[in-house]
């Protein structure tokens, strides 16, 4: 142990200190007092009276927090807690540009701020600290927003004032010029009257005494030029045909809406000039007549009549590359007589019996739409023939169209009434070509006397193609004939879109 008087180390068994003569009984009493004090401190720590880091001072947590959150003057919370020098620095530096004072707020809220003696603040409340911190943040945000708004208003006001001064100066100069040259003034006034108010989009509202109240600047709306020959005039023959297909009075309605459609496109910013406005024969359906507008920069907009009547402004995505329209040759669309006697006289008694007069009348209205449907397909170079198909029944009308490049189309009545894309027979057959190649070998084997002797020549003739009417596969192979002789053959098998064999040719290769 150590002597409490001189601090020297002495053995535990001695009664007196060798160095100063102090009795060891007094030392034991000091140790007991020290032990009791230690126990008292531990009890105070457990009760929250003292903290492990430091003792709690006499400075109020609430007062310190309120002083730190004041917008000004800064540093009062430090002066209150005895840290006078740093508080004065904050006072004269605006909380060191508000950064230092903000850090202090965070320290106080988290109970990490200490007074001049290094002690923590009295009466810390975590819930109250959190609420006050949220209120402080909201106050700071509102203050910053108010400053920003005020700055923007000042900038706008300055810009308007500058604009007014510029206009005033220009007017003064114009007035001087006009007074010096009256002929020029008269000419300018007449020109402005001819051009109208849209010639100068900038307008100024002034009081009667000449003082400017307000300056308003407006950009003139974009309106592209509409070519004088853009709107297509509808001939009587065409108008009659439209009324027959789409209903009585439709031709007149469409003709009246053509200029409106042209104006709607001309008002779009991406339109440079309207060069054509016409009824869309190709993409119209019996229930939905359409108008198309073509601009000089090769952009197209297709409207329904309802859209034009409602003056619906077009969006950017409506301006598209012009759709494909194949020409329909004169005489391509066949029209049947619409009386029983006329049909019989024209040589169609079987058709009359098979379909009935009502279906033939309906076919006359739908055949033109079959031609227009085929004209939408890029694989059709020109429509040569459009007619009712032999596959038609009283319950289901089928129409066929032949193109100039031998492309063939078949449409049901339902397909003509909708906006579904047109698909040629060749396009329908192409996906089946691989399947038909496999089927072709099975068909060839079924035609042989000895199918097991079939041996395809991998390096021999092999063609696989899609024609306008069928898929055609040609294969070179060897097999034994009826005389047990192995010969080389070339066979061609043709399939339709239902995978039925519509043609078979086989000959010996010599």
C-alpha cells in the first residue's frame, strides 16, 4: 500500500510509515472513505445524476437551444454557457456565415454541447430537442424560399423596366425619323395597316396621358403557308362514289372539312408548308372516313372526320412519314348489277343463287375497300383486279385482289371493316416454308413404289420458295422403281397456306 501522508510505498504488515511515521490505522480509514465515495459516485451514475463523460452543469438546455436557434444575433448561446470568446467571434462573423452556428445547433440537439467547464447542459429532453430541430429546419427553408422568390421578382421587374426603356428610345428615334422624312412615315403607316396587327407581335398598353402602364410581349403563333392548290377539289363523279360507299352527304361534309384539316396542320411548329389535303381513299374504312394532310417536308397527318370537327390540336407524334399507297388501276374494281334480271342477263345466275341479291349489293360496296386494303401493302405495286371470291358464302363474303406484280390478297368482310394491316398470300405462306420443306419429303415418299429406298441428294438440286399462290419445294433424290432399278428423280411439291398439297410433279433426271 501507499502512505496517505507522503505517498511512499510501504508493506501492508507495518503499523507505521518508514518515511514519515504516519500510523497505518489512519491509512485504512482513508481507504474506507475512498471506497464509500467510489460507491456513492457509482450510485449517482446509475441514477442519472452524473454521466460517465462529465458532470452536468447548471446551464439550462432549453435556454441554450432557444438562443442557438435565434436568426440573430449569433453566439448568445455560447456567451450564456460561459464560452465568451467563441461567442463573440460568432457574433461578429454572423455565426461564421451560419455554418458554425448550425453545427452548434446539431451538437445541442444531440446533447454533445458542453459549457466552459466541459460539463453538459442541465435538463436535456430528447423529444423536445427533436421537435425544436424540425421547427428550426422548416423556418430556415421558408426563409431561403422567400429570399429566392424576392430575387426572381426583382430580376423580372428589372427586365421589364429595361424593355420599356428600349421601346421608349426606339419610339423616340422613329418619331425623329418620321418628322424629318414625312413621306417615309406615311409609307410605313400604310404598310402596317396592310399587314395587320400580326406584323408586330409586341404590344404596349398605355394610359391616355401617354405614360406606359404595362409592356406585353407576345410571339406570333406559328402558321405555315397553305399552298393555293393544296385542297383537292372533289369531282361530281368522286363525290357520288363517296356518298355511295360512306353514306349520303358525306362528300359535302368531307369537302367542307378539308380546309379545317389543313389549318390544324399548318399551326403545328414542325410544318413548313401544307401542299396537299385530300380524302384518304386508301386508309378509310366504311365506318371511319379519313382525311390526310401532306406537308412540304414530307410529313403526313391522318385525321378522322370527328377529330377535324372538334378542332383537335395535333401532337408531335401525329406528324409521320407518309404511308404507302399503291395506285388502283382504272377498271380494277368490278361492280355487279344490283337486280335479279340484270345479274341473269350479265351471266351470273349461279352467283345469284349462291349468295343472294342482298349479299351481291353488299359486295359492290365492299369490293372497293378490298382494293384499297391491298393498296396499303408495300408488296403491291398496283391493284389490277378486285372482285368477290368463289370461296364466298351467304354467311361469309370473301374478296380477292390481284396486283400488277402477281401478288395476291384475300380479305374477309370483317377485315375490310377494321384498320388491321393488309397481309398478302405470299406473306402468309413465308412463315410456313420450313414446315413445308419437311412435309415435301413425306409427300414424295408416299408417291414411290419403294419409299424405304428414298435417298435425298444433299449436293443435288434443291429449291424452296414462296410464290404468290403457294410454297414450292423442289428436291433431287434417288429411289428404286418398279423394276428394282435405282434411278435419280427431281420432284416438285406445292402447298397452300392451309398446308394442303396443290401440286406435285416428278420426273427422272437424265
